[in-house]
């Protein structure tokens, strides 16, 4: 992949190959070589879009065209031109420039958000739209409805395999994943029980697919993985026999919508960058609140309202469970949810509504972080995808002067170290706690997780010896 750029003050367009760059430093070096700049690592490089916004430099820099080149600005280190006596003054000047740049970036971001909010016909007369409404409207405007329900050729053998945690998602296209999701509704008899029109269900799932962004990790394939693992856990533990049809419907729909319109940057970024989502939800689980809001905005449209034939009481109960589950996927609430369920686990009762709701939260949490339950050839690509998304966020935070997390910094974390910590301190405690209530989890669920931990420990040991 190459990006096209012009050096500040020049009109000559050059291309810089950064596809093989393994770090921000390597990407900067590629830009310097392409622009014919002297190799001065201390020089400050800044890349700007034609609109004047700051573009993050790194392996994931967005590609462009020669017709819309980026502008590369290089400012030499003032200390190279001044003596030691003047160095403190030079540093102060640079820091002042950095502060001015942060303010400029924040101002540009604010202006762009305002344009997006008010763009469109009759924008001066319409009220301010919520982020969820804007996103849903954009998806529907990009589609031509109705979407015809096609026939599929998926075998019953595949449908049976889908009941197991070992299911291999990588074998199927996105269009096939939609049919597999539809089968979950049919197999639990939800279509008949709640009079769900199959055309409406298909349109709903297609719109959902379109609402998930093309992030490395938080994308429609991840949505399917979480939904399929929820479906598999209900089967391997036979807990679906203890749940009502309405509860099964709510759990499946919650899994489907749990990450809708995820921007690829987590809650910490939303809050630190003061994004529209953080402002809308007052810094309280902004992403999860947004996911739920987008889901129900789509469910409120007649073309995609699969809950349209529920009674008022059933709809209220389903909505309560769905929101409860989606909000539970905020890892900031992990300790609180674990602690509450521990208090119920020893004397768990399906007759207690509070116990059941806590179980629903544990089920979706397990489903959300379940990749290591799957075989290594299925799970490992997800690790690479997640790290790519983390590193992209950390690179952007550094450029914007925002706080960064060590576990997302490409200079501080490796795949084995990340996995050993996450599996050992998050996954295993969660799934072992769930197994106190859910039966038959040892062989199909817990053993693969422990095997994955051993594998990444061995990788970590090999790295240390090397």
C-alpha cells in the first residue's frame, strides 16, 4: 500500500510505500525517503489531509489517491540550530507549538462533527439528531429496500456443527452468516412463537451487517462469533431448556446487536477525546449505550422490526434483558458483574429474577470474549485483528496527545504476553465462575481455554529464552 503526498511548499506529488512498515518510526522513515528529506529522526513530521485535518502516521495510515494527496510538514529540531544556553527556550517553543496543534486538531474535529450533524436537506430546520439516529439513517439511505430473501444451500450438518463451540466462522461468507443466524431463530422456534416475518428478519440482519464497521476486530464477523457462541453455550450446557422463549429471543438479539457501529476506538479513547458519544452518554459506557441505541433505532423501523408482534409486556421485558446484556459487555463493569454473580452462584435459583438476570450478563460476557474456546486455527487470527485495532488506537492517541494504555502500545506488548495475561486473569476466572451454575462446561469449553493458555505461555517462554 502507498500513500500519496506533497511536501509542504511544493506541488510535486510523490508516493510513499508504507505497507511493510512495522512501526510508526518505519512509516515516518518511508515518508522522509519519498519526500527526499534528510534522515533526521528528531525532526517533527506531520501529515495533513486536503481538508487540513491531522492524519495519523503509521502502518495503518489511510490510503489515498494522487488526486487527493496528503501534505507533509517537516519541522527540524530547534536544538540542532541553537546552543545549549538556548535549548530550554527552544523546547518551550516546541511545547507551545504542540499545545497549539492539539487545540487546532480539537477545533477541526469539532467543526467536522458539527457539519455531519447538520448536513443534509433542510438541515437548518431539523432538530439535532442523536448519534444512533444519524447512523441508522445513513445505513437505510444507502440501501434499497426491500431486500429479497434468497434461497440458501447450507446443509443440516453445518447447522448441527453450529451448536458446538468449535464452529469455524472463516469457512463462510457474510451472506451465509446471515442465513446461519436466521437458523438460530428457527431452531429455537422463535419465528413461529413470536410471529416473526422471515423477510423482516432477513432485512433486519442485513441492515445489522451494514451497520457494523469494517474494523479489524469489532466487525460483523465478530458479531456472528459472539452470537454463535451464545447459541452454542445454550446448547452444550442445555440451559436453553431452563429459559423462556422470550429470554432466548432477547439473548440472541442482544448478541447480534452488542457492538453495532463500533468505531474501533474504545471507551477510554471516547472519554479522553471528548467525542460525540462520550458527550451524549456523559462518559458512562458510551460505546455500549450507543450499540443498544443503534439496535433499537433499527428495531423501531417497520422494515426491520422483528419484535413488532410482541405484546407490550413482552416487548418491555425483552428490551430490558437486551439492554442489560449489552451494557454488561463494558469491561469496566467486569469486576462488579463477577462479584454479584459470585454471591448468587453457590445457591443459584432459576426462580429468582435477579439470579436469572445475572446469568444473562455472564452468558453474554462469556460469549463476547470466547475466541480461545475455539480451535487455534480459528481463534488466532482474531488475536492479530484485535492487536491491530489496539495498536491503531494507541498510535492515534500518541499523535493527539491523549493517555495511552500499555496493553495497546505496539512498543510494549507482544501477542504471547497479551494472551497470557488476558486468558489467565480474565477468561479463566470468568468461565470457571460460569461453570458453577452452567453444567457440562469442562470438556467443550474450559479445557480448550486452558490449552490456549499453555500454548501462549510456551510462546512467551521461547521469546524470553531467545
